[in-house]
């Protein structure tokens, strides 16, 4: 079993123990977190919904991220992943959520947000915890590291721990 599958299995057990569900809101991972979670047999008991909102328009339409916010701070920001995580929880009624937005590369980076910049937000009830990461490597490596960090943070949150804030 690879490390991502093991993390997803651990998350599933934590959610089962808590009698809770999780939803995902993904941009740069393109559904990779939801795919990892649903690899686990029985995940329908604890996986509620996955939103792949690659475009800003879909972030607004599916998750109610304000257009003005996207225009102000850009999709790769604390504020936007917090809005995405909250939108995923509200639309799915899941107790936990995770949202990711980043620059996976090889293009799209800037001096302010270079390739490998990823914001992740974990949500539990009305609590939102966001962290900025700078992942090394190519597109595949950035996406894989994002999925791992998202799952690790969800595990900590379901155990009553707080993921580190960026």
C-alpha cells in the first residue's frame, strides 16, 4: 500500500470513529484528494462530496467564492481556500472539509507565487485552518505532496489536533 493510500485509510478510520464525513474542494490537484479517499473500500460511509473547481468561475458557482475576492487576492490565497473549504462544508453538510489551490507548474508561477506555491485549508464546523506550502519538484511532485499534506492535516483535525497554520 503506498503512502497516500495508507493516509486515506487512516483518515477513513478516524472519520468512522468520529461518525463524521468529509468533503473536498480542489483546484490544483484536479480531484486527486477525492480519488485517494475513494480508493478505500467503504469510503461511501465517510466521503460526502468532491468539488473540482479548476476555474475561478466554478469556484464562484459551485462553492460561492466571491468574484470580488478572486479579483482582489487571486485563486492561490488564504482567503480563497478558506472560502472554498467553507463552501464545500455548506453545500455538502460534511463535518470536515479540505480545500486546495496552487501553482503546480510548469507554468503559471510569478515572483509572488512561484511554481510549487499551494494553499491548503482544513475546515471543521466553523473553524478554518489555512497553511501556505512551497513544494519542490515538477507538476506531478507538487500535486502528490499537496494530496499528502491535505490528508495529513485532515487526520490531525479529526483527531482533535490543529494542523500548523501558515
